[in-house]
C-alpha cells in the first residue's frame, strides 16, 4: 500500500539566447546547463512508502528516594538490576539495552509554610534516577514486556517509537515513487507548453524520515497485558529534479 504525497514547485526559465556559436568556439555544456534555446524545468516531488514497523524503541527506568545520595543510589541500583534482568528474560539482547541517563538530585522541604520564606531551602532527601533506552524487535509481545518491567520495579516507562529496523528497502521504494511523481509532472508541464522532456540535468535529495503513531504511557500496576497498537510507519524522501525541455 502506498500513500503518495507531493509538493510541486515548477519554474520555467528560458536558457540561452539562441545565438549561433561557431563550431570552433563551442565547448561542452555543464551538466546543469540546457542547450541554447531550450528551457529548464525545476520540480520538487515527495515519495513515500508505508510499512508495518518491526522495531519498538522505548525508555524504561527507576526513580528512588533516600535520606542520603548514597542510600538513594543503592536502592536504585538494586531495582535497576532487577529491571535489566527482566529485559533479558524477555529475550532482549544486551546490545539493545543502553543506559541513557543517571542522575542524583536533592529534595527540598516545603518552602511555602508560614515563616519559612526567609530561611534557606532545606535538603530533606535525595532522588536517584537511572534510565535505559531499549530496542525491542519482537513487537508482537511488546505489551507483556512492559508488564514484566513494571513487575520488576520500573516506575518510569515512556514510548514507544515504532520504526523499521532496516529502512533501506523502504527508502528505495520512496525514491522511485518521488521520481515517478516528478516525471509525470514534467511531462504535464512540457505538454502544456508545447515542449518535450529531453533529459534530467540534476537530482538532489532531502527530507527523509519516519512518521508514525507514538503512544506514550507510564504504567506501574499492570494486571492484564498492556494493549499496544503499532500501526504503520512512513518512509519518505523529497527530490528536487531539474529537467531540460526542448521544442517539439
């Protein structure tokens, strides 16, 4: 299934004056120059490919509190060890589990109490956080992985971002779609102005990427398997193509 979207910008510009150049003085035309008397046509077209995702990237972590920074970190390390073990039991490879952030921050007492405005903030404890970025390849059982993480002690879960593990084929498909869109419009403009398409003078690419549903959730009291809808992801590219047009 393809969804084709395009943004079209066409500019017609006369190239050359049509003056005759002696054969002895003629030189090779640069690749982006039209022959004398011909016309340049610039078109921007976007192509897309839509596929079911096969990769879910999400964040999981543990936040703990303690009366000292060391106590908060110790409790955090204990809980995070259990979370990592749960990920591995779920079949996630170690290379797909990466620490993304560790922090320890002081917790301050209530400064809004009467008479406390003039006092310096008082540290009443510390908060430690450890977060992982996880790549999960078997998205069919993604919900059960989330439940296992919550049961193991993860109290921060964010994501997922559904993606394609290898987007090369999808991008090739999108490029072909963009080229087809560009050529159809080049033929249209050429016919409408009494010209014909001679050749492509240049192609430049930009604007690739993915777009898809990115549900956000944070669940720590799972009873049933968390429902997940992966939907579809779009791979897209935008091409700028310059054509040379000549009289019929």
